[in-house]
């Protein structure tokens, strides 16, 4: 339909021009020749505006960029013509479904333009391509040509910043203080005897006392050196996955100065020792239950989107503290 309409416009435009030519030849006068000269100039401008390819335009933007879900980011994109390429556009409109703004230029012949756009991503991930739509038309809007131009980027879309990130940092700072009191490398000085709990080391069981009391009794020693605490996000697929990831990410940002260890566990496996922002962009939910990584004798604080049977098994160990999103949200608001 679009091409049929443009063909019709072209025929009408040609007929009008031929009528002016015939009029000038049939009734030669200064007015007729002036009208013919003006019509010829318009025809040349129309022809020039249709010759150059829109693919001769190139776009550049910051190659690396950090953004958060639902947060607007201002980006400067430069547009200009490729060297040694011809381009003449009577009217040029630049837009993109990803940006809030559109730009319109008249009599554009390839000069450098700076496009200040606003980009608001709604999903996490790594963006590697951006598309800019160009619509060019003649002076009267009868003839149009369109193009979608791509340019390469490496933009990270991180989880949304959670409003309770600072509250989580304060909450778990207190938890670490308690862990230092309850967990650590034992000295040779016995602090107390207590019943055995799943997760305790078998080497600490007092077998002689246990045989007398007919139950497993553990020797608990004075703690000297606190053991390392690991904060682990267990990315089980859930409606609360993104919300819990947002809270974990915001907490990680607030807590990095304490040099605590953070781990993301998702479909692609556990993140590396040094957690990066790209790990937060690329993590995908777990479709199946998986075992926790073996970190040795370390206290683990587990973040899980919602409580399930697997999480209850994890929480049975005295070395693992489990928080689901709703539970943690309630504690942070208290």
C-alpha cells in the first residue's frame, strides 16, 4: 500500500511538471519560464533527496554503560554521514522504540548531530545492539524511505535498586557480630557441653560423656578466630526472583566495603569468587533444585526468593541461615 501510494504521488508530480513544461513551450513568457525554472529546481531537490542511502548514516554511543531496571538514563548518541558517501535529505526523522525522544532535521546533508536520548530499560541483561529508525521524506512528504540502523554496544542492565538495601546492610552487620560470637576456630578451652546438632563436626563429640548420657554430646570450645561468612543468593525460579535479586544486589552494593564474600547461584552455575556487576545482569533462575557449593566450614547466609522444601533442608544445618523474600522484608521493616 505504501509503495502504491508513492507511485501515485510520483505520477501526479510528473504530470504536473509536464503540464508546466508544455505551458512554457506553448505560451513563452517571463512568467512561464520562471515557473518552469522553479518547477525544475523542485524536481531536482526531490530527486536528490531520494538518491542517497540511509545506510550511509552511522551512529555511535558510549560502548560501555551501566543502567538499572526502571531507571531512566541519559545517553548521548552521535549521528553523521560515512566518509565519501553522498546523502541529501529534505526532512529526516530519527527515532527508536527504546528512547523517549525523536529528532527531526530539515535539509540534512550528513553533518554531525548530537542526539541526547533517554533510555529506560525494563528487563535485566546485557544489551549488545541498539536500533535507530530513520524516516526520510521529500519537502512535501509525498515520498518516504525508511531504514533501521544498528550500532554495537555493551550495556549492562542491573537489577533495580531496592529501597531497603541500606536497611539490609545494617541488619546483616548485626548478624555478623552474632556469628563472630557463635562461630569460629575453637581453642583448647572448653566453653560448655551441649547436645549434638546436624552440621556439627563429629570430632567435637565427647563419646565418653555421650555413652553415659545415652545421647550425643558436643564439646563446645571457646572461639578465637571468627570464620568467614558467605552471602549466597539461591536463584530458585519464583515470582519473587527479581525482587529478591534486587534486594541482594542493593545489599551487595552497600556491603562491599566490608570485603564479605558474595555468591550468585543461578542456572549457569555459581558466580566466581569475585562477584561482578555483569554477574547480576546475566544470572537466570534455577529450573531445578541444586546442591549448595562446598565452601568448607564457613557460615552461610542464604537468600532465597521463597521458602520451599529444599530451603528447609538447608536451614536444618547450624552453619546455614536461610531468608526468603517475604520473611526478610518483614524483618527489615520492623
